[in-house]
């Protein structure tokens, strides 16, 4: 049986990954900051943990086959949180000998068909720019790291389709503001990259298949 640990399991992306893991009959450890605030996480073992602590990441991840990073917070500046989380994950997972990490990213960091990151394209929404830049800083930590952990960042190619129905499929595509994918379909992509890794040490965009 595949065993995964999901950091940020209480958020929308994290919950979608838990649901997909349950569908595959995987064993899951769901890491949240405050287990008392989260219910309805299915059969997962819910534990408290701090994704920015390498020691906690190592302790909670030991014995798992892969980790998923879907954590975010608004209580810490994004420019601090996402690099700290990336660093702690790479250090902690390496210590625990967990070989694979799949993180959920943002479309803003994806290059479009011309190679320009969406965040730098004309007219791209800027109201959450600090959060986007924080995600980018975390991605930079992954890219610069010398690590045995085989990491991958999967992001919606444009945005999440909050009201759409799961299609059951997905496509890897360049960034495009008009592209949509449901959380459930993104979770399928995350789980597939754990079960059968095809992409390594990259940022990949996904859209509905």
C-alpha cells in the first residue's frame, strides 16, 4: 500500500488530495496546524504539524513513500512562509528518506506559450501579487537546492474551476489565464505523479483534460 503524508491537508487542495488518495486506497497522514479545527478528513490519520519545521517534517514523514505540500497561511508573510516551507520540506524529507515530494503551486509562476511568466504578462491580476511572489520565492528554493528529494510542483495552468464538475482527466500545458481545472482533477495529477513519476524537479501546469 502506498503511504503519503499531506501537509496542508485541511485546505481545498489538500482535501482533494485526501479524497483521491482514499479512492486509491492509500494510507494517508494528514498534517494540519490545529486538528481541532478540521473534521471530515475521511480515513486519514490527522496530526498537528508545522511545515516550516524541518524536524517536524522529518518526524511526521518517516515511513511514508511520498509527501504532498498543499500548505498556505495568511498569518505569516508569503515571502517568509513559502521559502521556509520549501527548505524545511527538502531537509526533513531527506532526513526521513522520503524520496518524492509533489507540491501544489500557483499559475502566476508558469510561463505562457511565449515563455513569459504569467505574473509578468500585461493585464495579469495584481491584487495578490505579494502572495504570488512568495510562492515564487518558495519555487526558487526548490530550484536552487542540492537535494536527494525528487520534487515536482504542479499548478493550475490558469485558475481553479470552483464550480465545475470533475472531468476525470487533465493535461500538462503552458500557463494561460483562461485555463481551468477543478481541485479534484488536479489531485488526480498529483496522485499520478506519486504513483508513476513522469516529471522531475520542474514546475508543471495542468488544465482540465
